[in-house]
C-alpha cells in the first residue's frame, strides 16, 4: 500500500503542476486530498463493482394487523432461532441492524474488492434495545486484523473492503494524508492519473496523451480485478432440476 501523500505528490507531478523533487504546498495537499477522497467514495457501484443493497438483521416481519411483531405467530421462537432467518448476508450488502444481540458471518467466498457495510436501523418490531451487541465473524478471513468484530448499540455506520491479497476485510473510510491507500500498490497509476485529471483544470493544465492512455489501461485492469459475481437465489418451487445445490428456502409455500 502507498501513502496518500505520496499519491498526491505524484499526481501533481503527473500533471506537470510541480517540478520533479518538489512537494505540493499545504493548501495544494488539502485540495487534492478532498478530490482523492471523492474518487475513493465514487469508485464502486458506478464505474466498477456493485452498489450496496440493504440486508436487514433480524429479518423483519411482514407486518399484519393480527401480529405486528416478529414473528408472525406469537408462539414461534425468537427471530434468530428460526430456520429461515439466516445470518449469512451475500457480498456487497449493507447490514441494517435491528439492535438485537446476534452473530453475522461475512460471505464465505468474497470477490477481491467486495464490500460490506453496517448501519443501525430502528428495528421492525423485533425487540431491539440498548445494550445489544452485534458480532461480525470474518468467516475464515480477518476483519481489520481480527477474526471477529463486535459492534455495540449505537455504533456508527461503517464500511469494509475485501483485500484478497491480504485475506482481510479492511475499514473503508475517508483518508488522511498520513494514511495508506486502501488498495494494492498495483493500482497506484490509476489513482495518480485520475487525481491528476481532476486537478488539471484547476491549474489550467492539460494531461498528456500518454497519461490519458495509462488511465484508460488501468481502468480496464481495475474492472477486471474487481469484477463481482452476483449470487443467484431461487425460491423452493424454482429450483432447477439438476444435481447442483441451489435451494435457498424450504419449499414453494415460503
């Protein structure tokens, strides 16, 4: 991984805004850092990768006048014990937590560049309460260097990026000059070129054809590297007649 300050310095040099061997000023670094964080936050779900989809835990009840609280039938066990409430969200999902103590396992087979996110919701009649704790299990991978991560009631929203070369989910957040870029050094040319492009107009500069060609090449590399497989789900009555395992529900009535 490469320091953000180094990428910014190289972007200014790539655009011929500063001479070789010089560093951008404090104001120039601050301006570039703002644009760099914008590039990071807009990278996935638009040009590359998949947007996040909400995944609610515990699974909310489809409310009815006769039973507004989960589960539908008052005598059924608590939500986490029900066989169809699976704590295994697919990759590229945003966990909306209903503040009920439980454990969620991150995807078993994430793609390089898969994302997971967390936000605390209001709950949906599931008994959420202060003092609850949500445990996130890396499911064979690490989450910020540890096998599990616990989030307490009131935890702030956050997001993780999967780095296959590290076998680890790392926190994806706004970066400071002293932070490492969350992506592997293989993609440094992409960030340098894209940031130089964003800065060029502010300094009345034009990028060279060689820089533009390098950006185009690196965008193709990033798309290929972070291609995301999308899990196909079937209901019980839609299971294909084959020996493969596709079932995700108990039967046609669910």
